[in-house]
C-alpha cells in the first residue's frame, strides 16, 4: 500500500496536480504519525489493513467537514472536501453494496451463533476483522441489530 501511495504521489507531481499532491501528503503524514505512535509502544510500523483504517478515518473526517461547509453555505470548501474524498477513495478496496452487506451480516450472525442483542459485540468484531475497509460499519451495525432482534 505504501508503494502504491508513493507511486501515486510521483504521478501527481508529474501532472502538477496540486490537490492530489496535498491530499497524498496528508495521507502519508497520517501513516507516519501512526508509525511513530507504534514505535513508541514497541510495535512495528502499521500494515496495509491499518493503513486502510487510516484512510477510512480520513474520509469520515472529510464527510463531516463537507456537511458543515454545505450547511454554512461554503461551496468552495465543500468542493475541496469532495475532491479529497475522491482522491482518498481511490486507495480503498471496493466497498460492499447494501445487498452484499446484508448477506455478509447474516453470515456473521450465523457464524458466531448470535442469539440476541447481547452478541452484537461479537458480530461487529468479526465483521471488522474480516471486512476492514470494505464496508460502512455504522450501516452494518444497524443491519446486525435488526437481524438480532
């Protein structure tokens, strides 16, 4: 994943795409920050799965900012957030559609032998372990909750 990001940065530099370069610098800085935090705890640098988590968090932050800018009539800043979301999304694995997500949630509920809402944590842990970066866990959480009722 690091090589892909580095290659994308070089391509953006060749194209003189300032927005893409700035966004990729932010991504690399966030990854570097996590590496430093891990080093302080005696751990290895983050791996691809954790990088995907960092990217997902960055998208969520930008979506929140986008909503604020749109609500406060700041279209130029909202457009900047949209562009950054599009750039970051290119590096995430393909997201599951709603039908696929429902099927996956049903499989997880069956796999962990969930009997009620008290097993919600087990289901969500299994989903996060198997499908990190491939789905919106807020949406998956409501689906699992509906299945367990």
